């Protein structure tokens, strides 16, 4: 410590600062089908996506009417985990509910 030149004095790390890149974000979407119950979709939105009952109901009705709807936006690993959680909950109840992720 204190002997010799610091890396700054040596001229290292000049103009070499790297910008930290922000992680890509992914939309997690629920897809409509004819068999999954509205009640179950609301439950999924509450339990997996931490929506209030009011918001979960609004999102579920949007999916029911329009074919798909946004459940949340996450980094890739979190989005993959949410998709897997939805499919596992649906599988256990034998509902065909589908959930997909899309890069923003
Ligand atoms: N269309 C379903 C019904 O009428 C309800 C539903 C809503 C299913 C949203 C899936 O992602 C979904 N029971």
C-alpha cells in the first residue's frame, strides 16, 4: 500500500468504464380457453401475480373477452418461474390454462 503507482497513475482503466446493461424484461400473458373457470384464473392472478381481487377480476375478464392479457412484467428467470407456476397449478386442477412470456 502506498508504494508504486496506482492503476490510475499507470494509465489503466482510462476510458474503459463499462456501462452495466439493464436486464431484458418479459411480459407474462394469460391466454383464454373455454374450460378453465373464471374463479381459478382469478385465484392464479392473486396467488402467483399478487393482484388484488378487483384487479385480478378485471384482468381475467379482459383475457376472457380479448383472448389474452397481461399478468405482469419480469426479468427472464422470474417470468419463466411464473409461467411454470401457472402451468403447475393448472395441471393439478386439470385445467388447460396457458401462460406465455414475450420479450418487451
Ligand atoms: N373463458 C373462460 C370461461 O368462460 C374463462 C377464462 C378467462 C379462461 C381467462 C382462461 O385465461 C383465461 N370459463
